[in-house]
């Protein structure tokens, strides 16, 4: 089995560290960046990524913009988990429509987050099941 590769995108260092801890605990390979611009380049340079975890609010682009780019033909289709300190139902619904597999509220607890990362990687969570737990 190939090594799972993921991208972590958050302007919040503590959030990046919690998600990195979870990724390390699962033995995943990862990139961690703080801006949507850098994330875009990482995605284009690494279309084999298995998962993108993106903060809803970034300094240079919001998480919706980053996930929405997957609608373009040149952009690889990579499952996404959205993290946010606000979880309004309309955002959950909107991100699910863009293909996000899960919407996770901050603060991120590494142990719990590990379960959801594995579910997305193993195709146990789809946009159709977002918010149904």
C-alpha cells in the first residue's frame, strides 16, 4: 500500500500542529502550509495527494475558494476536510456541495481527528454523509 499523503492548510500554527500530530500518529506523509496560495502550488505539484485539510478562513483566500478550485479541469480531485471555529449549517451544506467530506469544528483534538482522517482516506465518509453524525 502506498504511503498516504496529505496537505494541511491553516493560518493557525496550533491547528497545524494538532493535525500534524494526528497525521504522524497514523504514519501519514504531510505538507503543512499557512496560506491558500502556497496550498494551491503544493496541490498542483502533488496531484497524488490523498487528502487536503483546509481551514475555512485563511488570510489570502477562504477555504471555499481553495476547495472550489477542484471544479476546474486542471485541478486534481482530492477529498477535503474543512476545519472552522464557526460551523453554520449553510457552510456545511455549501462545502458538501463542493465535495468536502467532513466539516470539523475547532479546536481540533488529535485523537478524534485521527478517526475522521482515516474514514476519509478509507472512503467511509463522502459529501453525502457530511454532518449526518
